[in-house]
C-alpha cells in the first residue's frame, strides 16, 4: 500500500480513524474499493466497516436516503 501524509487543520478535530473512514467510505461509495478493501484501509473487520457506514452517510446498497425514501413511497 502507498502511505500518504496529509496535514489537517486542528480545528477539524478529526481522529486518525475518522479520516480513514471518510476516505475509505467515499472510495467504497464510488465503487473504487470493495467493503473488504475499505475495511483493511481503516484497520477494522469487514463487518464493522459495513455497520459503521451509515454514520458516514454511505449506503451499503448504493442508495442515498432520498432515493430510498422515494422508492419506499412509490411501493
């Protein structure tokens, strides 16, 4: 794996875990990583990654909340 160094303003109060989850969840959402690959970046199990996705506004199923709500209303 490639190691990157990123300087983040202190006022954001991001932990190493939060930053890794933000990056991994976005790459997963964009289809560039599998859930297993994303979990590996964060350093957690695939199950834990999938369970945490919602806290980062990422759907496991490729739907955002508005799309899901619209489908529910149409059903």
